[in-house]
C-alpha cells in the first residue's frame, strides 16, 4: 500500500468555534396521536410523545421515530414518503394533510401537534382507516378510458388545448384527504365524495373518451354532485392543489347542459 | 377477548356505506337549479319590498293597517307578495330539507323531521295565499261595519 493516504474531508476535525455553519436546528415537540386498538379497547385514546426533532423533519419522521424507537405497535400507512403515493393522509392539527409533506417547523411546535386518522371512514387501527367505501365510489364512476372507435395503431392524439381541459384533475393521488374532509360525507358516507367526482371529471372532459354521458348519469344520482354544498373543504385539503370544488361545479354544469 | 377483524382487502364494504340502487329522475338537479334561480329572483323581490315599504315617501312611519290594505288593493302588489311568499317558502323549505338530509343520522328521524317541515310549509303557503286573495280591509260582521278610518262610510 502506498504510504500516506490523504485523510477524507469528513474526518478532518474542525475546532468548535468553526463548526455549526450547516447545522440543522433541533427542537422539542409533543406529538399527540389518536390510538385505537379494537383488541384492547373499543374507545380510542390520545397518547402523547415528547420528541426531539430536526428542522428538516416532517410529521411522518416523528411518527417513524415513535414507531421505530419508542412504541412499535403504532400503526399507520405510508409507502413512498414523498407525497406521491397518497398513503399517509391524516388529520394533523385538525386539517387533512399528507404526513410526508407537512414539515414540523411549519406547525405550532409550542403546543402539542395532534395526529388523527382521517374522518368519515371506519378506523381499523390507530391511523389506519378502511378505504374500501372510498374506492367503491371511485370504481363506480368508471375511472378508465372508454373509446367506442377503432383501436388506433399509434397513440391516441390530442391537442394541447384538449389536454389542458382536464389537466388539473389528472393530479389526483387518491389519498382521500378531500372526501374525508367533506362534512356531507361525514354524516352518512353515502355521498360519492369529491375524489370520485374529480376522477370522473378527468374522463368526462377528456376529448378521447366516449362515456362522458354515462358518468354524468351516474353522478346525477341523489348522492352525486347535487349533495355538494360548496364548502371548499376539499379544495383546501387537497395536497396536490387540485381545485376540487371547481371540478365539481364543472360536472354540475355539464349535467345541466345535457339535461336542459 | 376476541375481536373479529377482517382480512385486509377483503373487498367488503361496511354496510352503512352501501348505496342503494341509484334513484332515477332529476329531482335533485331541479331542486339545485331552483335554489339558484329563486335566490336571484328573491333578492329583487325582497329588496324591492323593503325599498317600497320603508324608504319611499314617509318611509317606515307610513306603515299601518291602511298601508297594507292599500297595497293589497292593487293586483300588482298582490302578485308581488304572492311570488315572494311562494318562492321564499319553497326556497326555505328546500334548504331545510337538504340540512335534514345532511345532518339527520337515523332514517326515522329524517322522515319525521321532513313530515313536520312539509306540513308547516304547506299550512303557511296555503294560509298566506288565502290572506293575499281574500283580504278585505272593511269586513262587515253581523251587519255592522268594523271601524276603520279608511273605509267608506256605510
């Protein structure tokens, strides 16, 4: 071996007064998590955890810290942890958000941060809810391309303007933050919900799709778009910034234009 | 203690979320449309009503029994008040109907609240309509003219 290897940069010890330029600040938080375990108790309970977190940490990191270092029985869904898969929608400080997109430093860390499962769907354990009613409504609007023409040999071409028409509603990641923030959905769970309507909108206004009328007929149901009370909870909750209430209004107008 | 926990992804929908087979018809659509249209018309009717009653001429000091009697002698104001009564009652009834639909948790509660609502609305609409059309400011009871300064002397 050659005699003297240069020491890697990271190993060089800096005097104390120089260090800290890139240091990430830490702070203490109280995370108040809604715990529910049907095998132990029928009643959900709040559980507080004191944690020391970094300025770059998200609510998901705090949940990970609890699960990995303090209490492994804490249950929640998450897959990609980067705001794309839509698994970790939860009610944080009373608002529906993705735990992986909410930075702790943006919340009020002087008070306990509350984390609850999204409302309106049956809780299975801790922060996990039964998403089946949500996906059933999604399936009912037939969220797939239906084209009655001949199958083209190449891709189906579409003008930029036609694509732009439904661009906003293509962003949906099916996290259920909108549907579970809707007070109409909370009462009886019968309403189709904003997410199903957004995904119907994505195909109703797609120039390549031929089943718009069928989808409009489905959403003309008494539990369809007419139950929307335009409270805008869904638009505020959407982690992708979709103008959900506007999409619902456009579907309402499309139904009216077709009937009258 | 044993709790029955279903397999995940069993595809089963909790019963309270199951939707009945879709009701055909466009009632909810027309109800929605009626709310918007009647709302616009009511803004005109109500502010017109307030303007004529409270601001024109002597304004609020002119309002008495005779003022109302004078207004209802004119078919224009009869029609105006009738339209206001019907639109406001139907608009309000439909609004409360949607609130009951949204907030009543049990089907029986929902049904009985709506029965009360429809009965009350029906009585008020019928009574109001009768008053507007059969209003007589100078009734004669048992052959005696009731007093009223504005009534023609018998």
